[in-house]
C-alpha cells in the first residue's frame, strides 16, 4: 500500500512523494547463483596444476645436475621450504 501526499520544499514548490509502509515491504531476491560448467573450469584446473608441478620442481629438485637456473639462488630461496616438505638438500 502506498500513501501519496505533497511535500513543500524551501523553494515553495510542491513535489509529489510516495512512502512505502514498512509492514508490507517484502524482500524477494531476484538473482540466483548459477553453476559454472566443468568445461569452463577445466582449463583453469590444468593451469593451476601445472603451476603447482612447477613449484614442486623448484622446491624439490632445482639443485645440482638437474638445475635449470645456474647458481644457488633458487636453492637458497626455497631452502626452508625444502626442509618443511621433507626434501633433503645437505
């Protein structure tokens, strides 16, 4: 139910105004969550899997003869992570 009346502002003009009575206001959500199809998730899952495999390589095997990057920079950067994950290094 709407109540209509006129409001007079400081300028002297009359404006129509409608007020909603709160006891009759009902909240009805109109947006429903939609499922994401598996075919859209699969490329992201493969990408994240490859990133994880690359991270495991750098933490677990980037040392010595199998090193892709010369020097000990990567080894020293991930040294504590190696021990945390149980990879021996010295």
